[in-house]
């Protein structure tokens, strides 16, 4: 928020001009305060503003269904505000989880067709990625990594971005297979796996990172372990037929069952199965339609007769 004395001065000018807004806006937009360093990057966009704004800026043809799902994961479920006044917004949009998801959105938008198709003619991909990374990384961020060729370390946002470009800058196609982000005490754990292609052959890679986030919400330190680039047989990614359990206990849809289901299904590989056990009768009406809307396959909905509801969902793309 601006200092109190600036607010008082502006209020005085409004009264002096008898609430005529044209001269007030002229003074405001030509003021040094409007262009002050403290005013730069001080507004945190809502998920809808971030997602649709980026898609429009890059002149992409958006995948609105995928964008609506991602907006909900970022905390803004369209047409489902938490209260009648809407969302509080501001810094509440940012958490250790949503910060990583915003970074994943930038990567997905630039590197795949999942969120929208982009014509790359005239698009300065490296400059755009540098811009997005500048919003995520602290200026003096430190990256320590262990990769198959050995350990290494770089410091400074520019060198960290350069290191990631060294690893992934020649990729021509990328598909995110799995993302799992959760807090570990005062750090954030981020594990992700994706399929990529530089030439004709597809490879799969998995990285586990532990992050420190500073008071401004930027990543200050990254400790990373990398699997290396492993060959895979098919463009669909590494084959996986795993089954994952989610016992929701007494959690109801009013307690956040739907957002937790979205998080759980998004954390497993494509093609894997999530078996949800719930005791809220409303889950039978709520979860299967939600799963289908997200592009997944509902294999079965069973009621064993002991008060439990068992819903089996196969993750789609």
C-alpha cells in the first residue's frame, strides 16, 4: 500500500479539483510515484488474469478447459468463489505450491499445446522465459545440483536460468507427466517428470528439488537431484500402470474434497489409477463429473455397503 502521506496528498488534490477526475488522473499518471521502483511488480495477478493475459499476449489459441482446470488449482475456481464477495487476492494468491504451478504454467504454455497452441514465428522464447524466471527467482538465487555427470553449483538468477537452458534449451517438444509439490518443514519439495524430444528420439527425465522461498515469494535456493535423460519407447511417455490410494476419511466436499482430489490426481503419472475412498454420500455426485471434466476416465463407482464409496479414476492427459 502507498504511504499514508501520499494518500492524504491525493485526497487533498481530489477535493481541490472538486472531484473532477481528468486533472487528477493526469497528475497521477505523470507523477514520479507512479513510476517509482517500489511500485514495480507490486500487483500479483489473479490466476485468471495471469493465464488468459499470458495466452492473449502470446497470441495463442487457448485451450479454455485446461486453463479453467489450472485456474482452479491455482486457487480461483471460476464461478465458484469462496464467498459472495469473491476472492481476497493479493499475496494470498501466492504459496509454496501455487508459485511452482505458475512456473509450470509458463513452461507448459511455451513448450506444449496442452494450454494453447502458439505460433512461434517472431516469438523470442529465451527472452520470454528469462522474463518469467525473473519473476520467480531471487536475484542471488543459488542452485546446487547432482546430475549423472557429477555435482555442480551456480549462483545468481542469470546463471541459474543459463544452466536450465543448457539442459533443456534445445528441446523441441515437452510433455509434463507428473508434478508433486508439498511443504517439508520450512522448505518446499517439488518433484516432476516429463517427456521431451530434442531430435527424433524421445526421452524421459525426473528431477527432485528442494526450494527455499524468500519473504518476497521468490525462490532463493534450489537443491536438485536429476535422473538424467533416459530413453523411452513411445511418445506417450514412460509406461506406467500404477495404482494409488486416496483415503479421504470423513472429508466432505464442503471440507475441500474436490480440491484435494484435483491435487492427488494431478500428482500421479498419466495412465495410472487413483482409487478414492470417501464416506461423504455427496462424493458420488460430485467427484465422477469433476474427473470427467478434467479429462480423466472414471473406471468404476462402488458402494461396498459399509458406508464407504470407492471411486476408481484413471488419469488422462
